[in-house]
């Protein structure tokens, strides 16, 4: 069911993203930050269909985030997140990106950046979350 603009603007997720407009600085997430952002996006955008993944914070030059599905149990997923982001907004955008991959995995789709990936763009946009294949410069690449 479609939520009104007013309903969306009252959600914790919307306010959380908005706060980043004024607080944009280097962000080092904790596991609890990951879970909090995941929970809010899952509730507002994915109708709570996603199971809380196993989060791991890693150093990587190649990606901001990465989603790994479990072949044995499609409901289980591991999401790797960078230990350090250029901003909290980038962290939230990355989380949303990985969650779309988790959703693809849960629905037996390949984790690609095709039309099924981008169908989430409009809904995320309502919360000012930007869904893209890569973020800004080449060095912002995520997978
Ligand atoms: Zn991706």
C-alpha cells in the first residue's frame, strides 16, 4: 500500500537520512549502526521481508559493501560493509544497495543490476536514498 508523503516524512528512516544532509562527514559504522539502518529500510521499503543478515565490517579498496547469499539456505545472507565511509549518506545508500541484492537472492534471482534491481529505486528515492550501481566517482565503486 502506498504511503503518503506526510507518512513517509514522519518515519525514522526519512529523518535519519535527512539528518545526514547537515552531518556529512567520515563515518565509521558499528555492527549496531548496520542493524539499525537495516531494520529501518527493511520496515519502510521491504515490508520486513528480509531476515537480519550476518554483518561483517571489513577493510577493502574494492567495494563499500558486498552481499553474499548462502546456497544452503537462501534466507541467510552475509553483508560485508566497509569499516570506513566518506559520509553517513554513502553508508545508508550502500546498505540499501546490498539489501536489494539480498532481496534478489531471496527471490532466486541473480545479484545483478538489471531492471529487477532498479525497480526499488523509486521507493528508496522517497526517503532520499539513492540507488545506483556505483556511487559518484570510480573509487566509490560498490558491488
Ligand atoms: Zn551491486
